[in-house]
C-alpha cells in the first residue's frame, strides 16, 4: 500500500520509505526465518527471496563519526539500508548472502561486537544518566559499559536458556524498560529533595510544584515570611518529579544515591503472561567509573540462571518454577525487609510481591 501524500513536514516519514526493497516486496508474506549464527538472521519469503540481517552492538550515545561509519558500511554492503532496534542494536539488511561475512569482518575491525540474537543477551536499553538527565541517581551509560564488558560472551554467543533482556534506568521515573526486563538496573534516590526557599518563589510556580508530586508529599508553606513549600518525608518516594517542575528542589545526593537490581520482568506472552520486574537487591553504592558491585551482582544472577534454567525459560519463569527462596539461596543474595509487601493496597499487589511464592 502506497504511503498517503504528506500534508506537512511534521513527524517522521512513513516507514515503508525506509524498507529494503526485498522486505517491501515480501511484506506480510514471509515463510520462515532462521538464526544462522549469533548476530545473523535470515528471513525467507514465499517468493523464495531471502533477506539477511547482521546485528551489531551500539552505544546509546554515539558520535556523528560513528554514525557515518555505520552508514558507510550500509552503503558498501546493504544498498544503504540499516536500522536501530528499540534496544539500540544496529542492524544491517541485505539480500546478498555473499556480503554477510565481509560485513561482519568490517564491523569487528571497527570494534563492534556482532551478536544479540536468539538465546543471548541483547544490547542493554538505557536512559540518559548523568550526561543529560537532571534527576538521575546514577550514570546509565557508564553502568551499561561495565556490565556489558562482563557479559559480552553472552552477547556474541547463543549459550543461554532463552533470550535475556537487561535494562537500565537512572531513576525510578523509568524512562528505560526496567519494569519489564529479565534483569533491571535502577538508580535510586534515598533522601527527599532539598528546598532552596530563597529561590523557589522566583523559579517555580507553587501550585504546579505541589501538583507534581504523585504522593501528595509537597504542601504549600510559609518559610521566613516567604511563600514556599514543605516536603512530608514519610510520603516522599524520592522520584524527583518535583525537581523536573521546580529547579529549586534538587534531589541528587552523592552520598545516598545508588542502584537497585530487579529481576523477572518480560513483555512477551509466550508460554506465560507478561510479568513485572521484582526487587532482588535493594541498594548498591555508586562506585564509578567501574561500578564493581553492580557488574558482579548482575553477572552472578546471569550465570546462576544460565546454569539452572531449562531451555526456553525466561528469568521470571525460572524463578517462578524454583520459588523465590531458592532464587535467593542459589544467587546467595540477602532477603531483606524491603522485599516484603507492606500490605498497602495488598489486594492489588499480591501478584507483584515475592512472598506469595514461598
């Protein structure tokens, strides 16, 4: 179906303008697909046409030079066709099988690992972190780098029981997919925002600042004769929403901010319904530039899962089969009071907490 004529230049172009001719010709008429080897897919249409996809890793923050190098490879081997996946993998598509191995060789020469397909770890989707985000509790790009350094063998091979998705969000506003990934790395604030009462009246609108809090923890207040706000700490969940609206309420705290680890989420409804991620480790410190506590913790969970899960089992399905007590025992993680549901809204949260699996 031809794309309708555009009436404005607002928004993205129609996707079919970006499709490889072989994909467009066989759209909706695919007969089969195969994982030929890590990082290489082959789709075959009913017409007999074949399209090969080579997947490489890519950072979320990349330079113009890197983008141009990727485009040069696409021009050389793929008639200019490439795409970036939702988890920041770069994929090159060609209908010429002879181009696959030379393309892989050139990617490796650039230092780009090839893999992430089938029963492997895909590229880690993540948020902005310290480099851009005003409310981040950790540096997403740095954490992703060190974690993937430890897990790269699981990206370049298909040795896991099933595909494994890791996500990083630098605060609990969760711009990343941490709520529904097999393993999630979540930056956390642990102290309420500080309030600069001298500046708040000039920088912020008090009604919108009050309304920004999802827990109604912010209240109007008079401070030294000035209109300002106060924070009820017992209600604050340290999300940083208020700082987004009011720059006079910064929440970042280098001594108390850190990282939590979550497990068991998935979007797929294969075999079992989609699942939310659940808490595994309440707090790990921010220790840049290599975050050894975080990378060791994630690698430990991945390796225990790789040894213990059955074929095709996702992390959450494996945990549900063995039970949460066995998960904590096998991974040698501490079970703390933070893992237990506090019975607030219990009727709607039973299915999200760990205790029902004991």
